């Protein structure tokens, strides 16, 4: 908000509003000092500021000087941003006439420029005491309050300014800006509409109307007012951006990109336009094209972390890993606490097996934003891949602490505790995952595997059947069920499970491998000739259908020997 009102202050050219209001000072008075003031004002009107200053100084040095000479000297200094000097001139004007409202008002604005809040407030208060109906005083007081963040005081000042000059739109416009900054968009819309009711071609009001309608997701009206703003101000780049973004919000790719191209053809090239264009291209999954625009944006402003982050996303999408590395590192140079970049760079390191680097970045991300509790899961996985199971368990537990429904962490904990020999805790974690999502076949199956590992075979079988009821082609669950049946001495039922899916999946490698594994398990139990023949036959089918497979070839050779031995014995 502060930056915006600093910009507004520049738009009204700081003291120019006062200059316009008070430039007729003394024109009706025939005293010599006033004559020099009049002369100086005429010189200002003609752009001869240097000579005007001389006339004001002459007037100020006369015995019968009035406050107007010092007021105008102060104004000239203020225009040159010499606010300390301006303050002294306004004080001199007040010494001549302490009821000079305009001098007090100008003094308030000057104090505001140098950050003397207390004296600024006092000066404005005294100015209003002597002239309670000054539009310019209320307007500039409103700008002052807006700059220091006293929103309600600013709104009250703008309201008073409007009351004393309803035909001047600036006070209403600035009220609208304040409401917009506070995200009270409907109130802001009312103010901007009031502005254009008296000033239909007020480009800034039209633009802000478009912006507010965009924020409340009324994209048709956003487009309407943005186009009107563009007509009133054809070189304002922001108009093209909001038009394009309104089209993008409506998924109108053609008109969105066309608008950006029109701006570029018109020579309206800027960092913000190219950056916005790049983001739009990303939204339409045009990642390579986005790189082109974003690179041009970064050439115009290499110090803005946002463009480097956006570039990193495009490079990640186009598998340009080294470029992604570079842009993420540059993002973090410019904004070391940018959590998403910390996380994404950590992910790259994790994929490249650089576990320590990944862990360090994940921890920095959490330090920057404590709400990123899901990152604990990634830290745990990194420690797991690194081979540090104790720390992996610690961070999976932290994940569950912050997110009790994180089934991935719960199942990882179940597997970890099972491998560490704590079967009871393993089962407890697996059951928690299952209770969190009873409709997810993968979770049900994972729970079943933990049960099977902990020798709860019958309970495991129940879970595998439950998973297969939801997802019949879940091959891992199918094999696990077959294993349960084999372990409970039910080979015929195991074979029956295979036969159920033979017709539908018989030509798929996954099924044939499943079939082979099942037969191997059963053969371990029964050791009969039929199974030997079946196993070698399945091996032949896999090798014929799916090509070379070293393990299958080894199995075939082993059981071929058994088959040959059987024949020789016969």
C-alpha cells in the first residue's frame, strides 16, 4: 500500500495540487509584494521557474511581505524535493500569518515527505481549523494517511475532500484504491464507478475497475473495462496484461496469446509483460515457448526471483535438469527463503542421489515456513534412501504427528517397524493407514502384506480379497492371496485364483510371471511331475511372448533338468 501511494503522490506531483489551488494568490491585491508574487506565478505558468523564484524572493524580502511569497518559495523547493528547505519557508509564512491555512497544509505535506509524522498531523489539523472546507487539504491529508497506513483516517479525509468538491474525481478514485488494497473489491467498484460517472475516460479508474472485476471473477466485465482503459490509455502495458489474463481465466487461449502479441508488436515491451506472457504459456502447457518469453523477461530484470522460479518450472517440465538446477539456485540467491524453490531443488538432489544436500534444503524449507509439514515426509524418505532407518523413522513419525491421515508415512513406518522386529507397532501403524482410507485397494493390500509378514495369514488373506474386490487386476494382491492360500495348504484354491484371471490376463507378462511364481510356490509343497511340466511350459510361453528374461531362462533350465531326470528315471 505504501509504495502505491508513493506512486500516487508522484502522479499528483506532490505539491502541484496545492499549486493549482493557490496559484491565483494575490492577483487582486495591488501591493508591491503581491505584485511580485503575481509576477512569479505567471512565470511558473510559462515554465520559467528560475525567474519565478527570484520574484518570490524579492517579495519575501520586502518590508510589507505577505505569507504568499514564502508559500510559493516553499512550493518551488518542494517541487525540487528540497523538503527541509520547503519546511523553513512554510514556517516563515506562518510567522507572518499563523492563520494561513494553505501554509499549514503545505507544511503538513512537507513533514510527511521527511517522515515527521507527529508534526505532519499537527499541521494538517491546524490547517483544517482555519479552513475546514479545503478540498486540496483533505486530499493531501488523505494521501499522507494512506502512505503511513492509517487507512480509516485516509478514507475519512477523501470523504471530506469529495464533500467539498464532488466534481473532482481524485478523492473518490483514491478511496477506491484503498478499498482495493484492502481487498474490499465491491466497495472499490462502487468508488471507481462513481469516478467514471463524471469522468468517463478516467483511464486509471477504468483500469482499476477491470482489476477489481477480475478479482471477483467477473471476467466479462473485467474485459469490458480493461478494453475501455486501453482505449483511453493505449500505451499502458497493464491494460494488455489484464485483458490477456481475463481471456486466460476463461480458457480462451487464442485471444489471450493474441493480446500479448499485439502488445509486443506495438513496442510495449517490459519485464512485467514478458513475465505475464510466460506464465500464460505455462498455463496452456506451452512450456518450451514459456522459456523463450521468460528468458527475455529475465534479461530485462535479472534481479526478480519470480522469473527465475518460473523458468525453473518450465525447465523441470521439459526435462532440462541442469537448467532447472541453475534457475532454482538463482531464485534462492535472490530469495533464500523461497520455500517452493528450496523444496524443488531438494527434490532434484534427491533424484540424483545427493541425499545430504536434499535433506539440508528440506530443513531450510521448513525453517522458512513451519506449515510445510509434508516436507518431513521427504526428509524421512531421504534418510531411508541414505540407509539411516532410525532418522527415517523419526521424520515419518513427525509427518504423522502433523498429519495423522498421511497413509504413506504410516505404511512406511509399518514396514520399518516390521523390519526392526517390532511387529505389534508395525501392525498398529498399518491398521491406522487402513482405517484412514478403507476404500483404497493399494492401502488395503499394503496392510495385508504387513499382516502376512507378521504371520497373520488368515487376516492377510481377508485384506487381499477385500483389495481385489475393489480392484480385480491388482496383480500384487493376487499373488499375495495365492501365497496365503499356499501357506494354509490350499494349493487347489491357489490354482483356482489363477484360473479366474487366465482368460482375461493370460497373454500379459505380469500375469504369466504371477502364474510362474504361483506354480513355483506350489511345487515347493507338492513336488509332483505335473507341476514340473507346467513350470517349464510357462517359462517357454514367457520367453516366446515377452523376449529374453534371465531369471525365467534360469528357472526353465533348472526345471528342464528335473524333467530330463524324470524321463531318464522312467
